[in-house]
C-alpha cells in the first residue's frame, strides 16, 4: 500500500466527517487512500475525538487498509499530502449567529454566504485559509486543495489570487440538482447535461439535456420545484423563470424575492432563533449519536444537517483528479474569459472537464442577458470583500457593503459594518491591528 | 444666406425653446442658422404658437437673418435639415405623473428617468423616436440628430441599434458640473478636465483637473455639495465618496440612499403632488409670461424649470460638429470598447472629442472597481427595456423590471408592471396590439 | 429499423468512401444507420458507380441492414437526413494541379489548403457548400453537416456566418496525432490529453498528458518526429520546438521552413509533377482495385492516399453527436472567446466536448505568446478570403492574398491573383459574373 | 525665473540637438525653460562640446534666460528635471552598420528599426533606457520621459512594463504627414484630422478629414506620393491602397514590397555602403559646420539628416503636457483596450489628447480588417524582443526572430541570430553574462 494517497481534512472534527469517510470507503478502488488525517484546532479537539473514533470504527468495519490520524498539528497533517480538504468554520457557529442576526435588525437579509453575513464570514475565513496555503506551499506544493469552506467562491478566488496552491472550490448544490434530475428522469447522471453559469451560490442553470433532448422548458412549465433542505422554501414564479429560460440557484431567492425571504427570516428568527442556533441543536444531537461505540456507519440523521452529497462531490473530484477521467463537474474556478464581462481572475461556478492537471472550463452555450448585471454586481462586492479581507482596509469593506445589491443605502451600510466588524473583532486581527498596536505602545 | 443651416426642433412647443433660441442667437457667428423649424403635434399647437411667437420676437430683436417656422408637419421640418433636435415628451406631463405615483404605492422610487418610471418613459418614447428616424433616414440622411429626450441614454442606444441616423445623446448634467467648477475655481472651462464614466443619469466623475492639477480629493474633502435644482437634495456621505474617489451623479442618490430618497418622495408627494404636477404648475406660469408681447428674451424664471445649460449643451455640440473643433464634450455614444465590460453597442456617457464626423470617445483614466457592478446592472435593465420597447414583448419588460436594482422582487415587479402598462395603454400600441387584433377578429 | 439514421455523403464517389463505409459497419451498434446516400455530380457518376458497388458488397458481407443509395439527386439524398458529410472537390484534381503550379512560378509555396492555392480552393468551394446548406436548411434543418472539405476551417466558418445549418469542421490530423501517441505510449486514447490550439492546418499542440503526466517536453527532447504521409517530410528544429513548448502541425512547415519547403516542391514538381498529379495516379490505381467484384473490404492501398483515420474521425463525431457521449474531440468550431484575440465568429481548431447539441470548446490551458501573431495573420487572410468567396469582390481577394504571410509583395500578389483567377474562371461565377452579363448585353 | 523648467537631454551630443534648441527658443513663451542639460557619455564628449557650444550661441542670440549645461554626469542632469528626452544610440553608428549588413547576407531586409536589425537595436537599447529610468524614479519621479530612441515603440513599451517612469514615445513620421497635408491643402494643422492606427513605424492612416470633409479616398485616387527622405522611395500600388482604404507608413514598404526593398538595399549597399555609413558621412559634415563660431542657428543641412520635425514633435508634446492644452497628437502609449485584439500593455501609435496627466488615446473610427494580422504579428515579435532584452534569454530571442514576418525560416533565424548577437556582444552584457561567469569560475 506504499503508493496509496494521503488526504488531510482541515476541520476534521466537523459533524460532516462521517459522510466523507463513507465516500472514501465506497470509492476506495478508484481512490486508494492510505492515510486520512483529520485536523482540528484545540477548541475542537473534543469533537474531533468523537467523530474520529467513529471514522476509525467505519474503516475497521470496511476491512480497508486506511489509517486514520487525529491531530491538532496541521503542518504534520499537510506534509506530503496529495489532497487537502477544508470544512472549517472560523469563529464556529456562535459568530455565525451574530452575522445572521445583525442585518435583520437593519431590515437586511441575514445569511452566512451572501450579503453582510457572507461578507463577515469571508473577512474571517480568507486570512486563515491563506495561512493554510502557506503551509501547503511549503509542505505539499503538489497537493490539490479542495475548498468547501463558505463563501466558497470568494475563498477560492482569494487562494488563486494570493497563493500558488492548486485549489478548486466546491459546493454541493450542483450535484444536488443532478441527483434530483437523475431521480426525476430515471437515468444515470452521465446521460444528463445541465449547464451552470454564475458564481458560487449565485448560479443559473440555463440548459438541461437528457439523452441530448432539451428538457429545461418542460421542467419550468411543469412548475416543478427543486427544494433544498437548508434554504427557506418559497415558490418561484414560473412565468418569470420561463421568460428567463433558466432555473436559478435557490440562493437567488434572496435577490429575486427579497421581501418574502426577509419576512421568513424574521419570523423564523422569532420562533427558532437564527439558522446557526438551529444547526447547533442538530449538531449536538448528531454528536450524541456519534458517541455510540456500536455505531459503525454514517447515521441517517446526518442528512438533515444540510450538506447532502457533500462527500460525493468531494470524492468525485478527488477520483477524477487522481485518474484524469476527463468527466464533467461543476466547479469554482478562475474565469479566464469563460464569462466575457467578468475579470479574468474572478472565480466562477461553471462546468469543467477534470484532467489530472485540474479543471478546464467548458464554453457556455449561452449567458442570458437579464442575469449579467446582477452577476457582475455580486462579483464586484466579492472582489472588494476579498481585498478588504487581505488588507483589513475598512474603507474597502465599506465599498463592498454599499455595493452589495441587498444593502439599501450608504447610511445603513456604515452603521451595519461598524456593528458587525465590532462583533467579529476577535476574528479580524487585520482590521483591529492598528488599535492593538497603538494600545501596546501607550502602555 | 443660402449657405446657412436648417435646424428642426421636434417638440418645439416646449417651455425650453426660448433657452435654445437664446443660444442660437448668441452663437450665430459660429453656427449660422438660416431656418429654425419648431415642430409639434396637434395637441401641442397652442403652446407651439405661444412659444413660437416669443422666439420670433427674440430673433427680431437680435437683428439676425434667422427665419422661424412653426408647423405640425414633421416631414417638412426635417427635409434637408442639418440638425434635428428632440425635446418632446410622449404622453406629456399627465402620464409622467402616473409613472411617478404608481411605484410609490409599491414602496419603490418613482422617477421619470430610471426605475419603473424611466422604463415606462422609454417604452413610450423609443418607438416614436424611431418613427422620426425613419423620416430622417429618408428626408435628411446626413443630418445629425441631437437627442435630449429622456431617458436619453436608452433612446440614443435604440436609435443606434435600429436606425442609420447619426445621433448623439445629450444631458445638461455634465455641463452643469463644469459650470459649477468654473465658478468655484474662477477659471475658464477649457482649463478644467473632468472625466465622466458611466451611463446617462448614472455617471461618476473620477477625475477633476484644474490647470492640470488634480482637484478631486480636495473637492471631496471640502465636503462641498453640488446641488441640482430638479433633484431633492440629500447630503452625500463624504467618507464614502473619498474612499470611492468619485463624485456620483445626483441621480445616483436613488441607488445609494434609496430609503431617504423614497421617504422624501413620499413626503413631497403628499405635500405637493408628483414632480410632474409641480412642473405643470411651473410651466403654466412660464407660458403666462411667454404670452406677453413685450417679452423679447428668455425670462429668468425659466431657470427654475430644471434644464439649466440645456441650450448651451445643444448649441455647443452643434457648433463643434459644424466646425469640427475637436473640443471635448461629455456625450452619450456607443461604447465600442471604451468601458470594457459593457457590450460594444451599449450607449455610455463619457468624454469625447467632437469631429465633424461625430464624437470619438476618449480613453478613461480609470474605472473604479466598486461601480462596475451597478453600472452593468442598470445597463442590463436598459438593454432589456429597449428590446421590450421595440417588440412590445411583455415578458422582456418583466425581465427588465425584475432586474432593475431598485425593484425588490419578482412579485412586486409583476404587479407594478401590469398596473403601469395599463396606465400607459394609450401610448403603448405595440404592447396592446394583439388584443386589438383579437377584438377586430371577433367582431 | 424505422428508427435508424439517414446519412448523406456529398461527393460519395470519392476514393475515400470505402473507408467511411468500413467505419459505419464497425460502429453500427453505436450509430445505427438505416440509409446511406452517396451523392455525386454527373461528371462523377462513373466513379460513384464503381465505389458505390464496392460499398454495397462491403455492407452485404457485413450482414447489416444498411441500404446504400447512389444518386445525382442531391436534394433527395439530403431530405430528412440526420447527418450530411461532404468530401467533395470543386473542379476536381485538374484545377488543384493549376493551383499548386502557378504559385511555384512566382517563387511562392503552392499548396491546396493554404497560401494562394488554398485561397483558390476556398473561392471555388465556399459558394457550392453554401448552396448545399440552402438545401439542408430547407430539407433537413435538424441535420448535422460534417465538413471534411478543405480548406475545412474557412469552409466551416463560411457556413456558420452565412447559413443556419449546424455544421462542424473536421480534419484527420488531430486524430492522427492521438493514434501516434497511443502507439508510442501503448495506452488507450482516453488516457491521453493532447491540447490543440490554432486553426485548421495551422494548429500547435501545447500539452500532451499521458495518464495525467506531462509528456510534451520529453517528446520534444527525444526529437521524435511525427510524420504524415501527405506532406513532404522535413525535420523540425528541436531547439526551436523546445523553446516554443509546442508541437506544430506539419502544415506549419510551410511557414517555419519556407525556403526548404519551396525547394522541395520545385524539385518534386520537376520529377513527379504536382501533388495533384501524383494523387490522380494513386486514384486511378485505387479505382482499378475497386472494380474487382470479389473485393468486399477497404483495400490496404487506400491508406497511401493520405487521409488516414478520416473515417474514424467522421464516425467518432457522428457517434458522439448521436449518443451525447460528452467525450473530447478536436474540431473546427466558432471561437466565441476561446482564443481571446481572434474574432468571436472565427472558426478555430480546438478540443471540444461533444454533446447532442453539438461541440462545446474547452478552455485552453495556454496560448504561447510567439504563435499569436502568425495565427492572427492567417485568420485575417481567411476572413478576407471568405468575404471574397461570398461576394466575388476582386479587391477583397487582393487584400487577402497580399496579407497572406507566404506572399512576399503586392506586385506578386496582383499578378498571381489575376493568373489564378483566370485559371479558375470556370469555377468562379461570382468573380466573372459582370463580364458575362456585359457579354450577354452586347450580343 | 525660479519657476522655469528643467529639461535633460540624454544623448545631448547628437547632431539633432540644434533642432531641439531652436524649438525651445521659438516656443519659450509656452514652455519657459530655465535650464537645459545636455548629457552624453565619455565617448561622446567631443561631439557634446561642439554641439553644446552651438546651442549656447543660439540661446545667447535669442536673448532668453535659458542656461545650457554640458555634462557626462547623468544623475546630476536628471535630478529634479521636469522633462527628460532621449536621443541616444547605444553602440553608435558603427554597430548600426553591422545590423544593417548581416541580414542582407541572409537575403533579409537590414533595417535599424524593424526586422533583425531593429531587434538588435532593441536588445542593446532597452537595458540602458531602463537604467536611466532607475535614475528618474529616484531623482525626478514626477518627470516626463519623452522617448525618441528607436525602436521607439518597443523601448516605450519596455519602460511602461518595467518602470514607474511616466513616459511617452514619439516619432517624427506622424507630424511629417500632417505637415505635408497642411501644405497640400493650404490649411492650418488644427483643421486636419488624420487618424493613425498601428505601431511605431507600422502605422496606417485610415482617415483624413480637412475641415471635416473626408479626403482619404481623393488623396489615394490622385495617387499622390508621400515621400520621406530617409527611406528608399518605392511607389505604392494605388489600387491596393484604395481597396485597403488606408495610407501605410513608409516603413510598411518593407513588408508590402519586400523583394523590391531588398533589391534596393543590396544595390545601395554595394554603391554607398550601409545607411549607417551614409549617415556617418552626413554627421561629419554637420559637425564641421557646427564648429563654426559664427554659426548661431540651426544650419539648413541638418534637414537632410532625416529627422524632419523631430524638434517640433518634442516641443509640441512638452508644451501640451506643461499647459494641459488637450490638443490631439499621435503618440506611442499603452494600448489599454484601444486596439481590441492587442494586449492591454502593448505600446501602440495612435491619436491622443494630451492632458497635464499625460496622453489619453482617442477611440479609433475603424481598424481595417486586412491589417490586423500583420499588426499582431509584429507586436508578437516586439513583445518577445522586449522580454529577451530584459532577460538575455537567447531562446526567447530566437522565438522573436523566427516569428518576425520578414524572417523566412527557423534555420535562417538561428544562424542570423547567432551571428548578430556575436557582433553585438560588447553591448549585450545580459546575453553573454553566464559565459563570463562560467569563465570566472573555471579560472
């Protein structure tokens, strides 16, 4: 087995890990993993041990020669890894709760992957991911970094702009749609071509062929709904979708149905607290299950957590990179001319063929006129946010927030930014550095 | 005088006409007009006669050999014209009032040049302008069409896309800024370089040099305000402008300060009625003055009407086209690569040198990152609106309205669109054609 | 069998046809052809009958339910076809001989797919192909037109610009390289990724991965030669290729080794006559063989004809279109941004995935700086040639010829153009139309 | 006078200097120069003193308060300069002679600004100019560097890519055409709009308006010739120009009439030696004149030297930069999208308006299709040459030479490159550095 692969999972103590381990076991013949390193920080050690022991029991039950390593030593885990995967959450669910709550107080959507909430998550996460990249550049320069950490599009773009690490951003939404289509049409995935255009959590599906026959209009006419467990459900207007000739990502409801979504968030917040708090509850229950020494497989309840097909997306990509299969996957990659009006170095979410040297985007059949402006507006916000994350420049952060399509005015942006930065202070050293230094000097 | 110029003014009965006539008189030596044709429709004949007689008195007082023709025969006016200028309002102020009122009922900005109101104005106006273009193509193919009719950017883009007429869009806002700067710095206009980037009523000034010295930062730091009489005044946030390094058009307040502007509109609507109603009042007073047979010059009160420097902008452009002066003016012209992320055939508002063969845009020193998305979003709406205006396609109109940054949701867009199209029914034959045909068939 | 496919082959009397028939037989399970229509013009009827009878014997021997139709009625053949393939030669080999000879007299490369010879072939062929397209638009609008007719890049671009037919250009050179690589590395084709960039007969291979490992440098260092039977062999300079980091198409020797190639052509012309004459000899021998009523398979000697793997390329593409396999093929398709400095509607030769709705180009890993200018220069010539072919405009033809990189001066271009147009007079009605009309009028 | 300007002229000992001084005197009121520093290297000190004394006599005769400084201390001259101008020749005329001779031996055009000769001049000159830029960055960071040093396009592009110096490239050819037009049409220059598109020494004039009336076709039809003293005269083919609808730069004859130009060069070389040798003779005669202590003005004979209007171009640009006149000049500037198929950072020669912050290119009315490929091919060579000049990489130099449109084959390029690099060894330290180091190590 000396030629097997080494995989490091940053944030290995996540409740998602059993799903990933299940995938590694199932596809072992295509992806012969020798060592799986689950890494977490000190604060997460308790969870890491629980989920790690479950992982060990799962592997043992499979009879495969995979060794599981649990560690807080990130550098040791990364050294000579073939694949590094990230599933971490800087500041954990506690601060997510804050990001979701504050915007609501200003009458603005509170969401952890876009809007003011997504911006804060990006500001917290990007510098940490870049530190990980420094380790990879040094200890495993040939490794592929699979980034699931949200906001995955911005994080991946930052990695491409500011490091030499070979990185690909992933989301479970595209594979989720494919799964739904395979069930709906009762065909294998390789008989479906669904064309995605846009950004992470801001894509539109503009073409669905089954066995080469166009099915998009039919689907939209059936007014069928594609539901996702982790987004409040609101019906799309079928007339609008038909004239758009596209099926939007469910996250686009935040932009296309803002007042209803806001209303839902406020109600839901009143009844259940923030989404973060709901997830915390689910997590506690999951870890309760994971503790059971008789449990040797992924428990069914994990599927309620929201990350359906997450492991399948990750394992699929590793398999294709490893074997150079040239199959088609929907990934977050640098634009390089694929969407002609976005910057060359912008990260976009589109179909790619996967070679051993990485993904190559496939030309888009069409980009509907109506979506161009919104796509560009959100990309503008993303690029400014990345710049702010790398520099700690509050003025750039203000520009990012003002120009986000969900933020109604400069005045609201200023107040909300101040309050949210303050609430995130512990996780934003670059933004509060000067003050700290000043304090240090005066003492 | 056989070599003098022929100018036709469509909408010649407008209260603005005395301003234009004043300009023609003042710059006669550079722009030797022989015939000035003021054209209007039957419904405007009364006003045309009043303002036309004033124009004749003004010319007579000047002693210049300009003849004034008043007519409802558009084709006669256009025939062999050197310049055609438009200052018309399809549906007149009555329907403007509707366009400003309905959006407010949905909690949306009601404005005649952008948002749902601007969209309706475009739908009404573009087909009429294109009819005028058909006449020009036939009767005066070498004429220049100077288009002041709002929304001037969309109208000019439609003319470029769907006719062969040589046309330039104009707005008085850029010349207004230059005038303000000349007063502020006590220098001639030719010692100032103010760089405009953006669209009509959606531009940003990104560079102001006086005698070659950069003055933009200084101006923004002084937190000086540039006030325009026809827009409710709200203070810009100086911190925001400084970090943006740009002075936005006052119309950008609708986007950057939406809640305050909406609040103001609602208040003002309650107190004074719509802006249209206010203007109607001003107009009535003006025409009262124009009637005075002793009046032989533009009355001071016209300046309150809002179109300051309008005549100067028009006459300046005609003079430069006529003489090929190669001077710099801020105009609405096809993009052709000047703003790299917008379509080649999009109409933009930028600095140009004016040759006898028309304006040639000057390369932009900079396009600030933060403004790209918003500019593209509004251009998307504009392009869809133009397409809807040319086809009467209600679905395209829906896409335009949904994707306007000031419209909060599909649901609101649908209702508002239906109500506004209905209120504009008399002026939108393309949208209601099929119904009429259907009726005709059933009888 | 009512659901089988109908295929029409324009130029069915070609000596290549047995290769195509062999392919249809071999891959019948993936591409169930019911009817194969071989079409030719009256002048080619004799050859059509010979090769058609051989095709019938081949099918009969296979036992498959394919019916072969021989006809000069193109419209009957095209009606309701699923695939139309072209392998014709307007003016046949006689005029090819002229195209190859005249340039040599001016000290210029004489070649049927590029330079002055390729230009003449394009001028003759494009209008005829467009006529075929008119039939397809009318009689089989959903058909795919697979175009092998050289110059395949220009012909395909003309079809895309001037018709609505769904068309793809093909060349056997890319598949030839893949075949060579599979033999060299002893692996299946799907374990190789060879990236092609450029135009038809003007491509560079910039990446060769075998099982995901980069092999290009190694190959270039071995100074291995890739020989093609139908191009005079000249050794590439390995130092040059290594610093270019690309393997050029063998046709690029006409540009990179012009004096040697010209020398070879002159020598070879003296000894054997033109390439056309050599091919004529080979053809005669082939048809002698085809006549043998005992022959029921493609004779080995056909491989000397030069079109190795031609049938495999055609059948592969039809299979992938039919089944929507999503596999990767190197095809001639509209650029649409793939090569950023070429026009959107330029036809390029690059890797694509093949869906049932046609090929989608895959983003290029790299375009080496040194090749950009030459690629653009040849594309400029191609675009002007297409324009000349469609209009018969001699001035545009002159611009095309002057700007071809192999033509040394305006003076030579003028003389050569006049002589070559005259020699092609019978096949260039658009260029000599006015004269004919003039003649007609004077009689 | 304390507020007057400081100008440093690198290569101040050039025979052109009296022309420049004449210009400074004539336009003193618009460009109040206080100090003029003429700098040269030790080897040029003799000439510097001769021409410097003439300059002093000229200034004295004018009565203006300009002081002339003669120095070999470049840094002293540059310190706090407002304008730096370069008119130097690395390796002087001796090595130019070599560059013009060697290509002829290979049957290739020998010319000092394009082809293999231009390439060598670029390799010699660019590193020296960059050293000067290092001084300017340090000692006069606000200075404008006006670069006349050929190949001016490549040198200017290198400065923009590799330094922060504000630099503009100039050539006397555009002003020369304007002068010819003013004489031909008997109008002032500001009544002419001549649109240039292309690169330095590779431009096409695509529009000539006089008083706004198009004159290009008329000019081309008159088959008038525009002669330049320093290029062997060959008649353009008027039919070709008319169908091109452009007047090419006289340097384009090297590309469009290669065999004739080569023939002329060979003849002329046989009769008179290289152009360098002819110029050396002219220079000696000029310096003989300059020595005359009675001479107080530019001698008429200087005009035969070839750089007609050179001083006018330089002084015009300095005046416009100084005064921010916003007038139109044809300059070498970074492309930034003006020519859409060339790289953003490529240097191009187009019309600009001149502001105090530098030139802003004016959008092109048209770029004729036929010229795009050739323009791109030469730019490709230029970019590779710049890269070779900055790195001393012989492989990149080989790519540059092979891909120059005037070089017929790889084999010739390799031999010619080796011979020319060797002949330039003394001036190419970067190319021969490693050898030296290797030698040093083995001793």
